[in-house]
């Protein structure tokens, strides 16, 4: 079955753009070659309330907004120009609903792929840790937003590979990585939000640290380095201290939130 170029954007609820925090509430998928375009939204405020609390949004208002987006995508545009039409639609969002920059993919059945994207990006919430690559476009902190936008500027984005799935050796499990670049070694850049008590955070960090170590030890395509940008719901010093000790032992590089600008400058200078 032949595949076709498609583009998707994540629909997000962002009550305070200054804080750059958002919850995924839907997905828009456009496949110009098949004449397919559709937005699918959650229809309930569960995810928004999970991120921002029960009083963050009125359920009826959110439902009306979501229905309005689906209707405009379906009825108000002809989408004949493909990606430029999607980019213009994304740029029109100015309230507390926003859309992430369009990302490309291949599809042979856009209806099925839209459902799969929706399950992965909107319905699924990991109990204690959310990996940014698995939930592409989820901006959990200002640092995550800065990293994403900085790696997409012209002159840099051409040297970045986006949204790759790596198979971890020995464990034979997939690891979703949102940004990959090379500079003599293959760098796997992964923003990670750790949620829960310090013990839960340490457990989840241990799993990721082991994966990073295995990626370095068993490689067939050259040196590999896992680079993590962590964010914590538990703001205690112990949580961050324990996580960074683990990553140090297993040779996983940590980029702190205040180091994002310097890291972006490093990538711009060295990536090829």
C-alpha cells in the first residue's frame, strides 16, 4: 500500500502563554494528496483539569471551542494549498487554544493514523512520567518551549532529525526521541517531565538512565549520547539531586533549564 505525505498539528489548551504550559486536547491531520483533513478533539476537560486543576476551564465552554475548531477545519477552508493552508490556520489561533507547528509524517490511511495520533498524544497520560517525544508538542515548561523553538529556527532545523523511535539494545524496547543531531556522535535529545514523589521520580529516572547507558554500550552506527532536559513537579532539591546522580553514573548528559540557551548555541555551532 502506497504512503502519502501528511502533516499534523496538536491542538492545545494554553491558559497562560507567558508560562508556556499547555495540555493536549486534540489533533489536526492534513493529507493533501488524498484530500483528507480532519480535527479530532477530546470532548471533555479531563486532561485540562489534570494539568491545571478542576477550576481551570468551564467544561461546556471548552466543548464548544473544540466543536468550533472541528467545524472550521471541516467546513471553512478548502485546504487546496496543503501545508501553507495549515500554517495559516495555525497562525490564526490567538486565544487560550493554540496549535503546535505542523510536523510531517507518512500515511496510507489518514483516518486510522489520526485515531492513533489522538490515542497517543491526547488520551494517553503516563502515571508518573511523560516523555516529550511520545507526546510530541506538549510544552510542559518554558525551557521545553525554548528548546523546541530553538531547534526549529532556519539554519538549525535542517540539521535536526525530528521524532525518531530508537530501539534500546538488550531491552529491545522503543525509546521515542523528539530531536536527534550529529556532531561526531549521534545525540538523542529528550525533554522529560518527572511527576510524583522523589521515590517515583528516582524509579523512573533509573529506567531512563539504564536505557541511555545501553544506547552507548551497544552501537552499530557510531557513538551515541542521550541528552536529557528534566523538569520536576516535585521542586525539592532531593528529587533533582538523585536524578542527576543517576544520570551521571550512567553517562547520560543533563541540560538544566537555565542552560537551554547555551545548549542551543552549542547545537547551532556543532551540528551537521
